[in-house]
C-alpha cells in the first residue's frame, strides 16, 4: 500500500470513529434525558403511593392551629406523653404552637430565621428562636441554621417525647434524611408540610420516616394546586405522621379523605382535595 492510500484510509478511520463517538454521545444524551424524565415520573408515582394514609384504630383527629392556613390535624388523644413541642416555619403567627402549649402545658419552641416577628400567646408557654432548621449547623446568607438534634439538645429536651410541626419550604427533605434515628424515635407525632414530588430523595425521606411512623392523614395545600402534577393535585401537602409506638394500625379500616376537620389553606381559592386512594 502506498503512502497516499494509507493516509486516505487513516482519515477514513478517524472519520468513522468520530461519527461513532458523536452517535454514542447523542444516544447517551437521549438516554440520560429519557432516564431523567422516567426517574422523575417514577419518583412521583412512588412517592404518591408512599404518602397515602392508613387507618389507626386509636387516633381521634383534632384540629390545632388556625382555621385555615396554619391549622393541622393531630391525634388529640395520643399526646399525653409529650413533654415539649417544636414549631418550625411560623412566619409571624403560630396558633398551632399556642394551642399545643395550652392543651398540654408544655413549652413550645418556635423557629423562623426569615420572619423574626414573635407571635403572641397570652396563656401559653412559647419561646421564639430566630433560627432555621437544616441538615447541618452554620450560617447561610447571614441566617443561622442548626439541625433538629442540635435544637433539641440546646433546649434540654433530649430524652423527652415530642410533638413537632414543620413547614420550612423544602428544607424538610434533607433535614429528615439526616436526622438521627434516635432523635426521630422521640417524636410522637410530626405534622409536616412537604414541598415537591419529583425527586427520588423525597421518596427516600418518606420511606425512612415510615420505618418509625404511620401516615395517618393527608391534606393538599390549595395555595399550590397544579394542573400538570400527574397524581399530585398540589405542589405542597400536609402529612401527619404518628409514631408506631403509640399508633395502632387498623388493618381492616380505611383512611377517608378529605376529613371533616380539613379546611382549605386559602379559603378564597378553588380547593384541590382528592378522595381516598386506598
């Protein structure tokens, strides 16, 4: 083979390899996009199944907090062992914390580092902290953060049974994924507003919680109703988790949604509740 033919063949080989590489990259990119879309859809569908409530035979749901946004359902008859309460994300008002404090005669620690307005509770015992909760302690954008374990330790509440309300605009996911199991075990009831539904870590967080908790109630926040969320009618949704240590599962029962005590977060907006899925 002469030198010219060898050069031509070499150039052809380079062209073939380059084309193959481009095709491979294109296919890989397509697969990645497809996998990503499929992953988001799978995450959403899986999470929707995970958050469906079960029926507890010994839970009497009662409403604590505001009439609309800020009100949450708890198993009112299963709060007898609670010795301290935590209310995260209060935005200047916290009737939930005030109701819990008066009802149980316990201190309620209120946390918010974005709105430093301290709500009044004339007949309750509430302590406001201008701090937020997260997966680690530190300062972010000039605002102080600490972990759930850090807050409990600093307030002298280690070893106590707790009731917690949490509405922290998405910070709940990493907070709960990193909270020590021993800390979670001490929570008798957790009323939480989750935000989002299309990431696998959301499902992991809920499944981690369900090791210790029953999901006893679900309410969709109609401030965040969406038309393209698949099974999810809203971007934000309130979930009641009851520790399996105190909540007794009724295998023959069925949790009915919506509950008679539910109320729209925004009374002047169209609601987007859906009937029970089980």
